C-alpha cells in the first residue's frame, strides 16, 4: 500500500531536480553536493558532483558526476540553436569522458534503451540508428580502418514487453561477448517540470538504475555490475500524470495564499492535508488507468527527432576525431 | 483571452460524454436527444440520436446518429474478447450503413486521419494499412473481380505539419478525382474520461469537424462539404492534460465533501471559486507547454495496435460479403 | 504476344542510356539531340536537350531538357564526396529551375512517388520525409514567415497496390485544391547498367510518364496534363532481371568474338539468332516469376538513405534562399 | 581467385535444391540421404534425412533433418490457402520438435535474423514482431501464467552493418544470460529457383551456418556451439543474380539442343566451354556491382508480409497449447 502511494509522489529522473527538491524553496546548500553553473548563448550548463554518501542520501542519487544542459528555447525549432547545442553537447561529452578517465582508443558500446513503438520512449533507438558504427571494420579489416575513427558498436535491446527479456540482460550478454571498454546508454527520462521536457540533456557516470526511465528497465547497467564505466545520457520526454496532479495541488496553495483572507483560509486547510491524504487523492484521480500515465506534447515526434539528432551528431563528433561540426551531418540520417 | 481559457475547459470528442456533461449529475433527459442502450458480453452499446436543433445545441453536437461501443475490459489483452468486439463492431457498422442508406455496391473511400509518427495519433494510418483494398481491380480488370468484394480504396493523408496541406484538402482532391459513394474516416480522439481510453469506439454519420481529433485537422469532412455521406469512426486514445487537472479539482470537492466538518468547509470554499478562476488555475499549471499536452498510457503501442486490428477486421467484414469472422484474420496483418 | 516480349527487351528510364542505345557502338551523333558534358571532382554532368520531334523519335524520349549527374564513386560511402554531390546537385537544380522559367517565389509541391515498403522503391517517400515544408506557415501565419523560405508542400501518394488509387490521381486532386506553381516529382528508376545504380541522378522537365519508374504509376504527371511545369528527379536503384539476361547474351558475343576460331564460330551463330528468338529466351528464363523481377544490391538500404539525403538536402538548398550548404544538415533528418 | 569464382557458381540455401543438384538430371538416389515425400491440398512436404557423413558430403549439407513445404500457388494471395499452410506448418513444426526431443515445457528463444531495412531480408524481424512472447510473465509473475503457454522470448539482433556486432555474438550473449532450452532461428534464404521464392518454407535442426542467408551472418548458431538445439526456419525470398545468369546459360543449351542441326552445333560448343570459362563469364556480367546482387519480385513487400504471418501464426500455434487455428489471428498483428 505504501509502495503504491509512493508511485504517485513526485517522480524525476534528473539529478538537478532531485537536488532542487532537496534544497527546498529556500535553496539551502546541500553538504556533499558540489555545483557549478555556466550560462551562454541560451544554454545553461550545470555540473553537479555528488561527492559522498551524505550528499547522495540528501538528494537520493548515487555518488557521481552529473552534467545537465538546459536550453529552454530548444523546442522553438531554431536550427542555428540546434547546431550550437550539438557543439556544446559534444564538447561537454568529450570533457566528461576525459574527466572519468576514458581514453581516446577506448572501445564504446552505445545502448539505445526504450521502446521504438512508443514515440516519447523511442529516443534511445533513434540515436542508435544515427550513430557512426565502426566495430565491424576493426573486426574484419583492422588494417584498413582510417585514423580518427574510434571502435564503436551500438544496439537497441528493446523492452521487456517486446522481447520477454530485460534490456539489461541483453546488454550484459553482449558486453560479455564483445568486451567494450565503456558503455554509453541513452534513455528517455521523466521530468517533474514541464519546461524541461525535450529541452534538457543529462550526462551522468552512474549508469542506468532500476526503475529509471519511462520503460520497463529493471536491473541496473552500472560500473559495479558491468565492471566498466557506463555513461548515461538522458533526455526528459515526458512527465508522469501524477506530477501534473501534484502540480495542481501546489499551485492551489500558492494561488490561495496570495488571495483574499477567505482564500487564505483555504490554503491553511490545504496545508493541513497530510502527505498520505494528498497521495491518495492523486491515486484516486489516476486510478482508472494506473500510475503509468504519461504526459507529453502533441508534437512529440518532431521534438524527439530533433533532440535525437543533436545527441547522435554530438556523440559522433565526440567519439571520432575525424568527425567535426562541419562534416557531422554526413554521418547522421 | 476567453478563447485561451476555453482551451483549458473540459474537452471531449465523444458525443456520449457531451451528453453526460449536458445531463449533469442528475441525469436529466435532454429533449431532442434519443438514447438506446444495450449491454451483453461486457460490451455496452449506446445508440444516440440527436434528432433536432434543440438537442444539438443542448449537447453541442451536430444532428445525426452516434453509436458507441464501450468495453471496459478491452485493455486486458483478452483475445477472445477482442474477437467478440470485432464481430459486434462489424455488425453495428453494417447496420449503421443500412440505416443511413448506403447500399451494398456503394464505393467506399477509407481515410486514415492522424500522424503515423505519434503513437496515440497513428490509429487512422494503422487501420488503413490493414484494410482490404479492391478499387485497383475494379479499375484495371473489372470483369475479374470475384463477387462479394466491394469497391474500396484507402488513403492516409498525413497531417499539416508533415505535408504542409490540410488533410481535408488532400481528401477532397482525391474525392473529386475518384468519386467514391461514401467516406469512412478513422481518427484518434480525446476523451474526458481515463476509463474510456482505448476501450471505446464511436461510429457517427456527422463527418469529421473542425478541431476534432488530436491532430491538426481543421476544415471539415462532412456531407455538406463533400456531397456524400461521411461515416466517422473514432477511438479515444488520449485525454488532454487539462482534463486531468479539472478532474483533480472535481475530485477534491467530492473528497472534502465527504470528510470532517473541517474539510467540508474547504469544499464550500472550492465551490465558490468562479469558473474563470478555475480555468486560469488550469492554465497556470499547464502554461509551460501549452494546452496541447496529451495524457496517454505508457503501453499505448500495444493498445493502439489491438484496437486498430479490431477496427480494420470489423471494416473488412462489414464492407465485403466474402469476408466473415472465420477468414478475416487473413486480410489484416 | 509481341507486347509480352517487349517487356523482356532492354529497359531504361534514363535518357542518357536511351541516347547511348540509339547512338550504337559507333556513337553516331543524333540529329535533334544536343549534348553538353562537363566533368570535375569525380562528378560527370551531362546536359541533354531533345530539341525536336526527330530527336525525340530517335531516342524514344519526349522533347525537353535532361541533366544527368554520374558519380561512379558514390557507393563508396565517402561523406566528403556526398557533400560535394549535394552542392553540385543543388546548383544544377537551381539552374534548371531558372532555365525553364520557374521564379524565386513560385510555390512548389514535392511528390515522392513509390512504395515505402519496398526498399529500392522508397526513394520518393524518403526524400519527402526530409524536405523542409513551409506551406502551412504561409496558410496560417503568412505575415510571420521569415524571408528566404519558399512556399513548399510535399506528399507521398503511395502506390496503387496500397491505396487502390493511381498516384497520379491523388496528385492531380491535390494540385486542384492547393494550386502549386510547379511540381517536383521524385522517383526510383530502372537503369540498364549496373554501374549507374545508386550513383546517378537525372533531372528532367518532362514530368513522369506512363510506365516509367519501378512502381505502378500509369497515367502521367506532365505539363500537358497538369498545366504547370513538372520537374522529375530520378535515381536508378534497380535494373530489371531481363537486363541482366540480355547482358549475358551481349557479353557472350563479345567473349566468343575475341576467342579462338572455334569460339568465333559460336559468336557467328549467336549473331544469327533473331531478336524474337532472343526475347523468347529471356522470357523463358524469367517466366516463373514474370518480367517484374528486380535486381538490386544487398546493401540497398544504406545506398538509398544516402542518396535520399543528397536529394533532400540539395532540394532544401535550391528551393530556400535561407538554406545553404553550411546549415542544410539541420533541416534533414 | 578461385574463391571469387566460387561466389558466382550456383548458390542455394535449401537442402532440397542441394540434393537435386547432387542427384543430377537422372535423379540418381544418394546413399546416406533418406527422402519422404507427401502431397495434399497443393502443399508438397519433403522430409529429408541426411543420415551420415557420406550423404552429408554428397549434397554438401550437415547431417540432420530437413523438412520442406512447397506451395507453388502461395504467391496467388489466396487467403484460404494461407490458412491451410499455416496449419500444416504448425503441425509439421510440432512434429519436428517432438522428433528431435524438445519437450512441451522447454523454454524457447526465437531469433529473427536479417536486416529490417531491406525488404527481402526482413522476414526474421517481421516474424519476431508477431510472435507471442511470455517469458516476462514467467520471470515477474510465475504463479499467474495461465496453463497452455510455453516460456518464449524473442529477439531480432540486427546485422553487422547496423550494430557493428555479428548477430551470432548477440544471440550467444543472450543465451548465456537467459538460458533457453532451445533456439528457433528465422532467416530469409536464397534459392536457385525462381519458382521457390516466397513459396517454400524449410525447417531444419542444423542451426544457422556461416555464409547462409542473404545477410552478413558469419559464425554459426549451431548445437555444437550453443550447447542447445537450434531449429532453423528459412524462406527463400531472393535468388542471386549469378543464378539468373547461370540459368540463361543452361537454358541456351537446352534451347539450342532442341533446335535445328545448326543450333545443335552451338549447343555442342557451349558444352565445351569449361566450368571456369562459364564462371568468369558470369563474373564479368555482374562485376560492376559485385556478387551480392539479389533478384526479387517487385511485390516483395506483400509476399514477405504474408509469409511472415504464416510462420508467426504457425509458431504461435505449435509452441502454445492454448493457441489453436481458431484463435491464432488474435496473437499476430
């Protein structure tokens, strides 16, 4: 029962949002969590470092590095901005690899998580379709591979409902056989903020954790389990319906708190509603279809294609020295 | 401004729901609207007839016939039930054609509205892919067409964002050239009730109207405009986020109304919030992404494929005498 | 019977090849056909002008302009070359529009012919998916369209087998409704030469003619029928199996002609086989599956995606002044 | 060099054709190869048993069992026949499992080999999309699985060019992790006979061998390598262009052999052409695009969907006791 209610509380896959929730409205600094913010050209870069167990517990995220790009104007369809974001993402991803010790010749396996049949969950497979794959040449004609190209393979393992197999099992099986040096896992995420949907990219070195993502991806793809670094790239493409409902309740408090003495009284009473009462209210609203209702913009197909293109082009640029912003278009479709 | 707020009020594409809203909680009968309900095998059939202008104004729907199949258990994946619904839908559709005077040899053009790239909007194109097309044989080898097959063509005109052309313009152009006797337009709808998503099929003889459906389908496909009957088949596959927010507010009233004297006081005050206050609250919550946020179950890909299969098989059975429930599987993919 | 045999003779959709066949091995110049050849960077451009009826009859092609780009190395996957070809194609297409009197503000309708379910026939639909569509903005918010963007719409009408409707009927219906100033029709072609498959692009102002293309596209899309200019862009993606068989017979003649006195005798006798004998031999070989067998490289998916990307990027650059080679990647997917 | 020429000789993936070639025109029985033929309702079933090494060497196939269904009329689009073939295939597959000792509770992994982007190579992925998957229920809610459903998972591992990884490596990795009791591998094949394209289904217990199939599927999926039985289901969907060329040469011999004394002389001389001369002739014809040219009917999309449906429905019926011919349509899409 408590578990059930937990599903209706505010859910986010972004470390940045978890930190914001932990800070509260007063934005109290959190011990053990280091933050560095940089902003230029309409792109806000936040580099979070969860340095120890205390910080980890405080925000409910694993110890590790999290880089978040926020580009509020990204849904506007401005192709110049898209190119800029691709370049910034490529540079940040390259820096990220360097920082966690991944060398120029390390072999990469790109994993596109998610369900290709559900538009907002298709980010991972879409990125995989557009990345430059070279491992076959290293295997078949190693002496003919031109310099400047890293050994890269890629797979979209599908979801449990399509294959009957956890995607993590598929990936682990492939790792055992092909022995890459590191993993890049791409996944669609859920945000608690509508503004961040399709405007935000998160890079993290903590792998993919149970229950993350919007698909059925139970067990983890982590360094501990796989024995090699696993960089997770996530883009929020949906939020849960429960988030919307929670937002209404929040908004009502604010709304009534700013009103007449009469409405202020309502707010006082809303404040008194216990957390459990609140959650059961949310549950009641969403009951008919369960807690897995997702909220997504109607134009999700365009947004997802644009952002998949940014991530794929960025990865191609960051992974292969021979690819740069002037020729990257030729490698993606 | 008023227009804007209007977008955040309760929206539904189902005549049944429009009627329920007009009836209010007391379920007052509506003059000019005739209703006949029948229930068997877990399938509820409601035949609404909006007989005159008064009824039309009362529920905000065009004068015409509306048949709705509700099958609450349909999302359960029970293949026996799916077969049963296919048969009932085929029978109802055949009766509907007879009732509005469509003969056995009338030529049909099936129009699959919606965006094939957005899963919950892909119902129309999916149905088109699975219907049995025969017009080419009537054109090329008319004397070789076996008896029992009607002249049927089908097209998925795409959406404005993909083609730059209103789907109604595409369809009208095709009608001018190919001269079908009637149109069957299939479209994904929005419901105001989560229970009805992917469990309900509506058949209506009123065509497709401006602003209906979840895609960009402005101008209408109606008998007045096209000069031939246009049967619309609709399945709610989403509801709007604004519906969820409105549901929360409703639910809170009920919730507090059943509680302690203390919470009852909250309800009283909630009741006093004006309609405009309510709408502006909804607007505020959804502002960041606008009013076109859609809510859909995560497993939408499976639901949509199942229900597209039901509609396509049902149409094949109803349109062609040579196709019956025992061989219909062979015609759909 | 004669008709049947005709289907097994050498078939080509390229004017260049029709001219080569008419010239014969001696390459006799053909009255009424003007030719201009230019070669640079591995790209051979041939501008054919069929100036009068005599030329037209001689090569069996309509009076008009034909520009052919041949890039033998294009299948090599060299992204630099692909970019170069995109630029050259864009420039040639722009010149072509100017030459036939299409102005900078003329409204374009792009038509992607062919069957999206058959890889070598999916060129047209693939190009349509990747072109920049603007007509909806001109219709809905005309004063907000930024300068430098032409009014462009696009449609993939499907093939007879999928819709029951000739693609030309669909297109004519759309033209009647949307009144574009000119048409650009993209289609996969058949070549008589294996070398030209996926390495050649033809631009012509003669529309699409009955029986052209590898799909079922009977009636024509021509200036005479439509009343507006129709530029056809074609890429050979297959050759017919009958071509292969004919090639074998040709090759045998050459082979034996160069051999010993003994084999020379064979050649002599092969020469004596009548044309009808030859055709009935071809027919006999292909009988079991009919004359519509197509021959295509196994890696057709990669080739077709690359060349669709070249055509789409080239069109985007040529049609919109605001798009140029440095930003074109952002408009295609 | 010899290797090169070898690629241009007659190639087939069907054991039946290998046997026919070995028998020669006189149809001499082959020691070590046992054959049983049965024919009814337009379906010819041939059960070959390659019993020992001698038989294996004679026809160039591994020791094992091969069942072939030939249905010449299958391309005719007769839905009644398709249903019949589905039933016969299901029955034969069930018998085959019994014969090689696979129990009713053995866990199956279905592997759909091939490239989903190339229509004639997409059979495997198409079948996987339409099979009934249950393993997830056995893993998550084992006590809720209804009786009559076997534990089945399924995967389409892609091809080397898409992933950079051999499909056999992907499959072996998944087997290591998920421990199925047997494998069913589905693959598109090449035939040497145009008649057999899309009309033939082969079931064999010899796994998938290096170089088989039309895709890049090197290393093997065999019992020896995997440690579990691997049933291969193959359908010829193409033949190689070299086969066509060889057919021409054969046909010419026959043709001239039946003619006048004059043409008979040609035949005599054609007979004298050495095997090497013949192969180098074939090579010369196909040189421009290499030996991997495939020949396929233009309507391949319809044929492949129909036969994928037959195989998927047949497998669902054979694998799950709860599925039978009357309800199988509900499980495939």
